[in-house]
């Protein structure tokens, strides 16, 4: 959805969300639905092109009023100007830094883990996602683990790198340049994490 929205202007994005909601409540004979179908090139438009409009049957039946009451605020929030403006600037969540990706770093999807492991992985991931690596040191300190200067320096460097990547994506540099630098840094970070471990650096225990 986000990739599709990047190709639209803000008004078009608002209409797409609005029509998506109204599409769940309008009848097949409503002229508004006809316009919507013409714009978004779906099954109704295909029926027009195939000459089978008289036989057309809307595949998705109208939703219950109670359901509509629940999902309407969601559609409204998705079409909020503040959100759409960020989409236009491509300020979307990067997969490598997303919360899910962080959770999977501590508890990989391909390895079975119990509820407690997932819970701990989520605690670590949320801490890093919201505040960086410093909270991890605080957790270790509470556990009675002595934190040395190298560990503090490592956490500070990782947090600075995250901030730099964020600023780089929002800078006025060319898209090609940003993409190349991002790929290079991501590859270097992935190589480091695979070889040495996600939270390991030489001398970190000193």
C-alpha cells in the first residue's frame, strides 16, 4: 500500500482511502461506485471492458453497521494530512530498523522460541526502537553486570549511527546517493552482526 501511495499526490491518497471505505457500504447500482471503479481499475471496470456489466455481481458484500463503526476511525486516521505528508516525503519505516525486524534479531522467525523468550526479545526490541542501546546497558546493570567504558562507547556509537541514517534519509541529497550509502552501511552492519553478534564488539567487556 505504501509503495502505491508514493506514486500519488496527497489529495489522491485521501480519495483512495475514502473510496476504499465507501466501497464497503455502497450498492452496485450507486453512481459513486461506478466512478470509483473507473478510477481504480478493478473488477467493475473489467466487467465494463468485457461487456458483461449486466451480469456483474459485487464480490464483497456490504459490511455490518457495527463493523463499519469500528473501522471508520481507522480509515479516517489513515487519510490524515499529517500521515500522508510523511508518505509523500518517503518518510516511511525502513524494514531493517522496524520493530518487527528488531524482535526477529533476538528471536529469529526460523527458530522456535517459547513465550518467555519472545517476551524478553520484545522488551529488548522496544527499548532499542524507542530509546536506543543505552537502556540495554541499564538492564544489564540491574542484572548485576558491570558496565565498562567500552560498552558505553559501543552503545553511543550504535545510537549515533541510527540517528545518522535517519537524517540521511531526510536530507536533500539525491535518492540514488542515499540509496547507495544506505545499502553500503546496511551491508557492513549485517556483516558485523553476523560475524560478531548483535551486541558484541571487541573489548566491550572491558
